[in-house]
C-alpha cells in the first residue's frame, strides 16, 4: 500500500480534500467498503485470539496431566527435542556427461 494513500486516508483534512466533489452515493459506497474491510479485520483478530486461547487451554491441560503423572518435565523436553532431528537429504554423485573410452 502506498505511503501517500495512508497519509491521505489517515488525515481528515487531506481525505476531505481528496474526496471533494464526489457524489454522496459514491462517498457512501466508499464508506461501506471501508466498513467491510474493518469488520473483516476484526473477525480475523477475534478468530486468532480464540485460537490462541484454545491452544493455551490445551497446553494448560497437558501441563496438569504431566504434573499429575509425576513425569520429569526436563526429561520429556529432552526427548521431544531429540525427536525433532532433521532427516538427512540424500546427496547424489554427479557423473560426467561425456564419458569417452580410450582404447
């Protein structure tokens, strides 16, 4: 998004000057579109917050289960870290394209 657009839309005086002369129905259309964008952003933020809360709740439940089971968390952490080792990628040996035999 261009910096000029943000500057204009963020300043009421500049916005009024930029929109001067537009018919009322056009201004209302712009208003509705801006409202829709804002509502979508609010819904997205709300969804992200709900997901974060859900994940936090799951983590709290797991934490409680681990503490109640008597498992050493440090050992569990080490085990989880070691299970995340990356698989080695296979390396291919390059063969010369033009093989000539000298007899």
